[in-house]
C-alpha cells in the first residue's frame, strides 16, 4: 500500500516515527525511515500490520518498505 502525509517523530520512550495523513490519520512506522525527511511531506510504501500494538498507541502500524520525499 501507499500512504502520503507529513513525517513526524514522536519522542515517547525510545521514540517512534509517525505519518500524519491529510485526513488526520496517524500511522506508526516501523523499519528504515530517513531522519532527514522529518517534517516533510512524503510517500510511504509498505504493508499494514494488523497484529500487535505499538507503544505509542497511535493508529495502524505500517512496516516500511520505502519512504520518498514529495515536492
């Protein structure tokens, strides 16, 4: 699947990467996320993880295959 939105860093516990989509949905991202894209609009390609829970307790979880800056 592909999602677009703003890449954010949550400094809770060990920290986590999140994607906030245009409609306000927040996705917790797992995998390789380029830190230099923090705060930028990006396209994330990956798969939604349906089992388990993240410690940041936010939205669906996504196993990241690729993150690409937009614009």
